[in-house]
C-alpha cells in the first residue's frame, strides 16, 4: 500500500532530525515491532476483505502524532509515538 510506504518514508526521513534517539536502535526496534504487529494482524484477520494493515496502523499513527509540536522535539515525538503504536499493536479498530 502506497500510503503506508509514504508514512514509513516520512518517518525514516525524520530520523535525520532526531538528536535524542539512537537511529540504529530505533530502526531495529521499529522493524521488530512492525513484523510482530503485522504477524498479529495476519493471525487475527488473515485475508479478510475490509481489513488493511497499512490503513489500520497509519490511522493509529496519524492520531498518535497529531499533537506533536516543536522543531527538534517534533521529530523525537513522532519517532517515539510511531514506535509505540507498533509496539502496542491495538487491532481493535481495524
């Protein structure tokens, strides 16, 4: 899904601005959390129509980062909250 790819690209672009977070650690944590959440999604929904992992996670991520503000703080906020969305992996709204 192009929407998910775009959001991921934007998040990875924000890494360059993030000072407080260790980039490599964040990338590794995000990759692990995404794999685990995607596996949970597939287990719960399989190939059921009307359920899109990318849409579900993107919607949650957008809500989570909506209140992030500030210049340098913004990047850290977005990175932390987007990782949290994947780690929590709340599929109830999917």
